[in-house]
C-alpha cells in the first residue's frame, strides 16, 4: 500500500497549506508595516510640534533617542538619525497641503526605507507621489527604487514624442504614453556612443533583465530579429515585446543615428503586419517605439502626423555625459595634440 505522503493528493494538499501560510505571512508583514509607519508618523508629528511650536530645540531629539532606546532595548528604530527622519518625513507631506489621511494611506503601502529614500531624493510632492505609486505598481525593492530615482525616471516618463492621441482610444493612449520615456538610459551596456545597431541590439538582449527594468513594468520579451513575411518578402523586427497591461505587442526598432522621417513609414509597415499576422482577437493595436541616437522634435512630430499606426520616438543614451562642472578640468583637443607633439619631439631629441 502506497504511503499517504507520497500520493499526488497529499502533495497537492500540502502545497495548498504552504500557500495559505505564505498568504498569512504577507498579510502579517503588511499589517506590521502599517503599524510601524503609523507609529513613525505620530512620533514625527510630535517631534515636529515640539521643535517648531514648543521651541525646544533639536537637541531634544538626541535626549529622546537615548531615553527611548533605554526603555525599549530590544526595539530598533529609535536612533537619533531615524527620529530626525521621522520628523522630515512628516513635515515633507504635511507642509504640502495634501489630505493627511490620504497621504498616510498612500505612504503606508511601502516600507519605511523606501519612504525615507523618496523624501530625501524627491524635489517635489508630485515626484514623491510618482515614485510611491510606481513602487506599489511594480513592487520595486529599495535598490531598484534608488536606481530609478538616480536615472531620473520621473522627468523622463511620458516624454517620448508620439501620435497616440490620434491613433489610440483615450484610456489606452494615456497609459501607452505614460509607459514610454525619453531618453532611455542604456548605461548598463559595455559599448561606446558609436556602437552599431546590431551591437546595441545584441547587448540589450544579453542584458535583458536590465533592459526590461529600463523599459518599465509590464514588458515581456518575445524575441529578437522576429521575421515578418509580407507578400513573399521577409522583414525582420529588431526587438519584439508584449505589454501585459496594454494587452498589445510592442515593436522596438533601434537606430544608431539621428531620427529620419522614413523610419516612421517603415515602422508603420511593421505594425500593420504584426496586427494582421500576430495580434489575436481581443488584443489592442500594436505599438511601435523608435529608439534613435538623437532626434529633431519638429521632424519627428511631422513624420508621425501622417501615420495611421501608434508610434513613439525617443532617444537613448549609452554612456553618461560628463558633468558640466568637470569640463574646465579636461584638456582640449588642441592641448592634447600639443602635449603629444612635445612627447614625440623629446623622444627624437634623445635619439
């Protein structure tokens, strides 16, 4: 007779129990996070009022930190720096004039470390709200959140030039526009700015995890150099993705040069073909994204105006530009040539 614990019925049952335990753990973690953030909010409020209204001075925070740590030796979070963070966190939102209850509900959805990172890095309430919503939406870890903030996701989101308002229905066009950004940052690639399109394409596929992170939530990689057979001729899509939330294919074409008007025409062809050959019933129209080394916004807008398919045009960056304040410290081309000429002259003189 087969032992019960070896049967498929038992294995299925134990998996169900494991699932229930995990759900309970997640709920408990969320509950603990809400309780902790509620406590930190009240402490931050109290400290703010004592310093700003009671005029006790900031030195009271260090004294409070010592007393709280002595009274709660097994509980972390009462360091001097963390108490100041609670005050900063509270004041950041309260001084904005937003509904306090709604703010508490929103910030309560992400961990304390995420909250402090956002209020430390964000320049405006709008930017902070953006990163909170994106963290909740995409379940970002703190490291991923920090990476997105460092890459200035907020100021790049929805900045691509598109014709979505003319080619997509209102709800989808707004979401599609928000999905794209400009410029795209490919600083994870081991290439220089003069890299060829095929080299960039190969590297993006090689670093597909980083590429998907830069594209944003919802993208799923379908393939590279995907063939399209149209009237006996074969065409190849550089990169093909599927967007889960938009429920559509996304065709990405890479151009290692400045945007040209004819690129929009070819993309229009690809999108029409994908809609006819690959799109299933119930799926939304395919979207195209032209990633170019640079672009003229006026030319891009004119080129898209006459197209019938939804297309976006954005730039990409492979290496970070040199900060402006470092430029004076760098030698000019003339200085480098003069220096090299001097080296050659000295070598010849030594001979």
